[in-house]
C-alpha cells in the first residue's frame, strides 16, 4: 500500500504523514478504508476499415467507442452484396476492438467507476492510485468527513460521550482491602498501558444526534470518533451502496464478483521498527500480541478501543475462560497423581493382574481367535485406574461447581464491561436493518409494484413476511438434517472400519500384529475421526453462514444469533458424536457367547477392552481435543490469518 501511495505522490513534496500511508496526499485527511483491486489495461486493436480483406472475417468480440460507450454484439450477418456491418459509433469516434478478457475487464472497470461515483454521492471522499502499468494492483483510499460520520452515527444510533460526568464510587470494607492486596500482588502481571483520564469519573453516553450536538464533549472533530467507529461507519456505507449490475448488494457482492479483491481498514501505523513514535498498534504488540508477554493480563480496554466492542468482548471471555482453566487443571493433576499413588492398592486391577487367578475368557473373534487369560489385560486395567479412581467422583463434583461459577462470573464481567463500554440501553428495534435485508425488501416492493393493483395494502410491503422466508426455512431444515445424518454416517463408517480392520488383522500370522490389534485399530480410527471432524468443521461453518444468509435476518444481532445457533448445533454434533458413541453405546450391543450380534452378515459387533472403554475414551478425547487445538486453533489461525 505504501509503495502505491508513493507512486501517486511522485513529482511533488511528500509529507511524513503521507509517507506512512495513513493519510491522503494532502497529509490532512485520514484514510478510513481501502479498496484493493487488480487492473489490466486492454490491448487495443483498431478495427479494420470496411472493404479491407480483414473486415470480412466474422468476430465475436465487443466494440469500445473511445468516448466511453460499449456495444456488445456478435458479427452481423453478411449482406447479399457480400458486405458486412461494422460497429457504429458517434461521428468522429474511434472504435477499438475488445477481446473476451478485455470485455470482462472493461465491465469490471465500469462497475468500479459507478460504485465509486455512488460512494462520492453518499458523501465519502476517495483518492485513487494512478494506473501507470499495463497490469497490477491498485488501491482506492476512502475518507469519511465529519458530515458523513455525524449523519451515519445518528442513523446507527452509536452512543457517544456527553459533557455530563459522574463519579464512580466503590464500597469500602474488607472487599476493598482484599482488592487492593490483589492489585499489589499482581502488579508485575499488569500490562504497561497508560490510563486515560480519571478512572473514577465516567462520561454519560447518549446515542448521537446532530440536533443535540451541544451535549457532546467534542474537542476535536477529527478525533471525536475513534478508528474503530470510523471504520464501522464506512463499512456500513460500503455494504449499503449498490450498483445496477447484477443486483449488487454492495461491497460484498463486488468482491464476490472479483470487481474488487478486498476491502479493509488500515492499522494504526507500524508496530515494528526503530522509530520512537508510539501508537495503539505498537502498544498492543508490546504488551499483548507477542509470546514474551503471555503471562500478563490483557489490556482489554485498549483491545476494545482498537478493534471494537465485539472483539473486545471475545477476548474478555477468552481471558476469563483461560483463568478458570488454571484451578481445574490443578485439581485434575491432583486426581491423576492420586491414581498413580493408589494404583498398587486398587483391588479390581490387583485381581486382574494376579497370575494365580486364571480366568479364561471367550475368544474375541469366531474363527482365528483363541481363548485368552484375563491377566493379559492387566496393563489396561492399571491405566484405567489413573483416570477412574475414588478421587474422580470429587473431581466431577468440582467441575459441576466450576461450570456454574464460570458462567456466573462471566455474566458479572459481561455486565461490568457493558456498563463501562456503554453497551446497555439499546433496544432491538433501534438497530439499523442489514443491507441485504433492505435489498430483498426493495426487490419485493418492485415486484409487487408490477403485479399488484392500486388498492393493495401498503403495510404488507414494509417488511418481509413468513411467506418470503419459507424457502429459506425449508432449506435450513433440510440441509441441517442432512448434515447431522452425514455426521452420523461418518461415525458409522469409522465403526465399520474398526470392525473390519480388527477382523483383518486377526487373520495375520505375525504374533506382534495379532497382539496389538486393539491398539492399532483404536489409534488409526481416532486419527481418521480427527481428520473427518476437521474437514466437516470447515464445511459446516461455511454452510451455517450460507443458511443464515438465505434467511435474510433483519438486523446484525439477529443474524449473529442465528449463525451461532446453527454453527453450534452442527459443530457440536460433529465433534462429540464419536465421543458419545464410545462413552455410552460401544459394548452395549455385543450380545453374549452363543448369541453375538453381527453386522454385515459375518462381522461381530465391536466391544470394549477387557478393562472397559474408559482408556479408549481417554485416547479419543486426547487426540481429538489436542489435534483440534493444535491444528484448527493454532496452525489454521497462523497459516490462514
């Protein structure tokens, strides 16, 4: 981006602010948003004159008139005298032949020009890079002036601080003393972020109104709206501004049609380098977004200021969850150590490991398996005791209380942040409708205008009714049901793999292979489960978003609630279906000697290990949870930002 900015400022004095890429070339207007696109200049070929040998060849190209008009037409049929029509333009206009790629590029260019004109009509100010090369990457910088910011802030009912201040009082007593002691102890863990103003005083916030502008504490119009708010406002305008081509719904449709490559706000300067200029991005990197400060608390107010309330609440929840995992992990380690200490005194495992008690067990398969001794399962029984001992009961009670305490603590923290961040008081009906909803409503109005009479009820056209959403709801029900059945089918497929693989390995003449059948089958099946879960998780995320979009929710809040519900339902079933099978269903339908349950007319239904299914469940949980955490939550996030 900076290189393109410099290309556009050659030949004139360049200010330091302009060099940073954060401002227009005048070094005054701030860049609030950037549109990026690839361009390709057409290869011009003049159409041959009528009567020349080349003019008699048919052409499926388009024609571009040099004054900006385009005419898409296939070659006209030859006239009876052997002549051929040539594309006609205004008198004196130069006609240029366009190939298929040039036609597509020309169509994109016209859409960009129309879209940018509409942005200017909406009040935004834009600055474009010169297209000096035959092809390359170019940028459109967007600035929102005060008039646009104030208008949209009033439309979106964004709460802004007023001149009215009030003091936040804290109760004294033992709780205050304990809080002060805690702050002293955790002082090395606190991020070194400067506090803004008096923390005991808070401004009263109110939805922005241009008629009551005298109420607000406006010291500088350029900094009254922070970067996150400015980006949000410009994003709403980009989503709402449309073009005539292909019923465009705004920037989302244009990016999907490759008219633009991306649309994004800029960061607040560089976070690396030797310069002493401190900005919020560098401060966040120094105190939060690097591995060297993993032990510190999060600067949650600075995160909210830089990224917005939604991202701030996400990291607040993540920080609280991580803090609560510390005591649960400590208790879990204590329970595990208790199992290690008491393993020698566990009566069930001692009886199974006693070589003098020769308990002969039935064969595990029908043809190639022999009778076996129960003492051969000694290792599995001893390992199960590590995770299933008397202390496990206390751990389960602790986790039930832990879950309740975490939920209540999050409610408390959420209400506290909502109070300090002024997120309370807005009703759902005050939210601005989504651009997709407005576009769908406009299409309905245009359709009804053509097919209804003058006596039609206008009130029915003001919102989307149940009948308008029936196709979306039907698609949601059918696809969600199909996805759940797909998950169950994948689980059943892994079960079949385990049964058939165990039977095949039992035929082996290698004693080592035969003795490790259960371990081999369990490990490979869990890895297959992990791969299937990771693949289906990505598919289900995209499907949930698409299903929510075809419902056309009215507000962003409704959209997010429905998206979360669908994504949670699909991903929960996908992640926990194989675990639920091992924990509650495996080994329950085996039958008994002489009356075993068979699948596919010859394969015995799989059963748990002699020591129970708990060890297999631990292996499955470990591989799936650790695999998802390392691959999905780390490698994917680092490799695919």
